[in-house]
């Protein structure tokens, strides 16, 4: 079936020809709505640029200044964020960039503070750099909680070590687009306790139209000593084509220079080519994609109301991820197990995003066709009914 929709129109369009983790981790009768990959057709500008590079044999090392300049141009045009490419270091990907900055900013007596529920790899990377983790859970509304931040910053800094805070802006999995006021409150608290903020902004291109705009953390007053890490990889579904930038705030430029230049070597030349094409020539495609994602988000709301009214959720302001509160369903701490084993739908397991904060939750990836969403929710309902 031919379709003009980017995310596909029918269930028969399951992307079983793909070999990424989304498609291979579970048996083929399980609908995969878990990991943050999209079932979208490729952005033509990106596919052309990568195919052309491969066919020309343009498969050597990348030239980082080109990539940094394109990110700066995109950030200015998209968010009005005036950022100098010389304040950037091109790195392998967002998590390597964020964790290397945190390694530099913190020490073994210090800690890294995170706000669960949050992207599960935050926990793994804090462990990987050998730092203690302190949690400042989000509030019940899925948003930053100033009191929890204050308590966590106090505890993390009590031993006198150097402390970082890893912000998820927008937040995976709650889909919250942090407001300028919330970010300014965070910046003030971080200054008060001497905590250094690193903002992971990978989901920034995925803010839904009609909701609050994305605020780059480094544009917030008080955040001048922070770092941000960005890649268009999530927005254009290019996780397998890796590259990203670390951006230093004006008061962090000297520290940026201390990050070893060799980190740039991890960035893939084909990744840079893909990302540059996305940010330069893939904007119309991206606008259409976001329209489809917003329609899917609204469809999920209707389907849940109809088939699973006891699940509570707040439609996300950003991301293609729904954070579903299943605590009323009596499916235990990790309802994803029942949905997968009995309903044959793979969802993100809530406790992975925070042992306490994710208990009784699942994360549903709605970047797929409306037909697959309908089938998935119908299957989920059979587990409950
Ligand atoms: C918040 C967040 N940061 C980082 C990543 C991974 O990015 P990368 O592959 O560039 O490390 C993800 C992937 O889903 C994510 O949700």
C-alpha cells in the first residue's frame, strides 16, 4: 500500500525489514512500542545525502566545524538561540557528551543529581563514570519540583565534593517542556548550592505545535555556567548515525577547552552528513512528521479513554512518548510485563525510569501508524478486561 503519511497508515506496514533493537529484541508477534525509535519513513534529504556520500566514497573522517556551524544555524533559526560554534565540541553522541562533561565537572566525593522518572540511561551513565547518584524526583505532575531539587542539592553537596545535575529538557518520559520559570528556578538553586547543570536537549525538536515552546537551558538567566548537549538524531530518527555537540555557556568556555579534543573522533562522518542534511534540508519533512505525531498523541488519548479508562496520563507537550499511570489496573509494579506477555505489546517498563517514580507506570512510544496504535491499545485492554 502506498501512503503519503510518514509514519505509515496500516498495521501491515510494520517495519519488519528493520534490524534495529526495536525490531529484534522481542518475538515477531509482539508489537514493539518501547525503545525511542520512530517507525517513520526516512527523511528524503537525509537518505539522499547519506546514499550520495556512500556512493562517492565520502566515508572518511568528519570535519567538525561544518557540523557545529549547522547546529548553530539551526538553533538560531528554530529557537532564536544565538550560539557561537566556537562554544561547541563535537562528540560521539548525547550520552557520551553529557557523561564526559559530568566526569569533568564532578569528583568522587561529589555526585550527580537526576530527576526520575527520567531516561533510564541517565542512571547507567552516572554509574559508568563512577559517580554517586542522588535523586530529586519530579512532582506528581511530572514537572521539576523545586523542593526536591533543594533537598537533593543539599544532600549531594554535604560532603564537600563537586556536584552536577543532569537535566532532561524536554523530559523523557513525562514529555514535559520545562518552562522558562522552572528552568530559572533550577538555575538559581544550582547557583545557590554550586551545582553544575548539564542539559540533555535531544528531544528539543519534538515539541508539539500548540503547546509551550522549547526553552534552551543556556538562554535562561543564571545558567551561564552550564552546558547543553544536543543532537538532531532523536528528532529525525537517526540514532544509528551518531553525532552530537556539547555547548558551553559563556562562563563555561574555559572548561570546554579542558575536554579532550579526541572526543570529536567518536563522531561519525556519515552521522554528521545525515544530521546536517536533516537540519538544513529536512525541515518541511520534520514539520509534517510533527503534525502526525501530534495527531497520534491525541489518538492515544481517545483510545485510552475508550478502552482503558483507568489508565491516567497527561498528553505530553513534547516527545512521542506517553507516560501511562497504570496503578489502578492491579498489574503490579511493572505492568509492562503483563502487557508484553499476555497482550503481546512491548512498552517501556516504568521502574526502569526510576524504581520509585516509575512503579506502576509504562512508557508508550506512539511514533508508529495510527492502525498499530489502535491494535496495541486493543491488545492492552484484553490484559485488563
Ligand atoms: C533524553 C535522552 N538522551 C539521550 C538519548 C540517547 O542519545 P544518544 O544515542 O545520542 O546518546 C535518548 C534516547 O532515547 C534520550 O531519550
